[in-house]
C-alpha cells in the first residue's frame, strides 16, 4: 500500500498486533457480546450511535484528546487556557473540541478543564468512580462516548444522573448482529476499527464519526521512566499517580523493556521537524502494541488519502509514540543514528510538536482562512476589502 509502511511496521510486528487483537477478542468476546445486548436493550435509544448523531460536529475544528500519561502535567495549564478561550464562542464557532480519557475525567474537572466528551472503551466496572462519583454540575453537559460493550451498570448510572451517552460500534460481526436485533437499526458502514486504548479509539472516532481532520493528542506517552522498582514505575504511569483501576485487572507496569523516547529541546518553530533529544524509556508489550497501531493507521491513511487532508499532532511532549528505528535488529536498535520520527515518514500528516506550537499554528491558519473567506465573500458581493489579514495569533503565550 505504501513504502512508508516498511518504515513503520515489520511483518513480525504486524503479526504481533494481529495475534494480540485476536487473543484479546477471544478472551473478552463473551463478556463484550453480553454487555452489548444489555446496553442496546436497556441503555439505548434510536440514533444514539456517535456516527449517526454527531457527524460533522468537528468540521473546521481541531480535536484535542487528553490522555492520562505523566507528561500531561506539562500541558494542564495550557489546556485550561484553551478551554476558557473556547468558551468565549458559541459551539458552532468554537475552534476546539476536547475529548478526555476516562482516567483523566475527574482530575481535569478538578483542575477546571471541562471537556465536551469523555471516552471509555473498557468492559470493566473498575472505572465507575472515575466517571460517575461526585461529578460536579459543570460537567452535566459532557457526553460519554462508550463502546457498546462497555459495562452496562456504569453506563446506566451515567444516564441516571441526567447525562448523555453516544456509542461506538466495533467491527465485530456478532456485536453488529446484536445491535441490529435489539435496536432495529442497520449496522452496515457503522463499525469502527478500534486500536486498543482510548486515545487510538478517539482518533478513529474523530476521523470517521465526527468528520474531524485535525487530531491533537497530549498525555499519550505509552511509556514511563525506567526503574527497577515496580511500585515506582506504577506511581509514574499516570499523571495523577492513581493506578488503582488497573492493578486488579492487569498489572501493566509489572514488567518493562526499553524503547527510545523523546523530549523537546530548544525553541520550537512551525512547519519544521522539531528539535528533540532521544532518550530510552520503559514500556510494556500492550502499550507498545498501541503505539505501533496508531503509527501504522496514520501511514495507511496516508497511502489511501487521495489528497484528503488530515493531521495527527503528537503533542505528548514525551514518550515513545512516533519514535521509530530503521530495523528491529538488536545491532540497529543500539545505534542512535538509526532512530527517527514519524514526521520523516509521512510529513504531511504526522507532526511531533509542543501543544503550544500546534494550537498556535492551528489558530493562525484558521484565522487566515477566515480572512480569505471574508475577502472572497466581499468580492462576490461587489465590495472592497480594506483590511489586511493579520500575521497570525499567539493568544496563549
């Protein structure tokens, strides 16, 4: 499909992702199908699929998705400023849509960050307190994006508190049949390819359900600092250091292996490969699979885009996402000269940037396009354009 794919995904890695996906599906299939049936029967109303009810709402907007990685602390103040800036406009004119991972929902609310949506794709009820307990009034209008196989008890409690839910339907045939049987609606063309973690699912939902073309990911480290003590690794796994919802079901920080990560250095400039320093980070197999999944999806979409513009901004400012090596051979992995960024593979679609740089770049482009459209409208109306387009905005410095 694309020569770039050879830089992103080896045959062995493709097989690993496939096997991992099949294994996960086989383990949880019975639970997922049972949850889907219960949700559609008890927690669903006509038109509640995200793809049916929210098409085009991200048109001409940038979607900022907030993960739970430790690097999120670098951007919390900026995200809050962006939220306050966004709130100055009616929704139709807002430049950003904010989606937060379930783990960061309450911490963001406590910090004054009120997202439009919170996303959750897990069948477990471990996250009940994260999204349902002591939710302040300011979050009453936040939508829950949930896969149909999420825990029906948690979704039911969310709905009982007067908040809205919209569903993602997977591409699993049995889940699709259950959806059709109990909803009375067709599922064809509505199944979403999901990538394991909420950040990857949010990206696919943005692209295919919200019709958004600019996705900005922050707090998506998929790694943590190298340390021999597993308890210390766990404490650095999430920005809020709360590992309680993971430890009972899967201990993701129990084992570690090394992969190259990055962090920014120096001043950032727009539209250039950023200055970064590469440094080893610790990760685990499932996080590594999530990383490779999103990289391969962007590379495949690059091959299939046919001129359609889309942009993935990796603004986590740390972690292993988007860091590649020329070969997985141990000799090559040990040579720093063989490591590079996804920006070099698909430069028109993948951008490793600070969040400040990415949002200022987007706002500047948005304002410039607004002025161009105003000028064209006035020309069509026979008027004269006396103003000149501003050089851009840096409202958030």
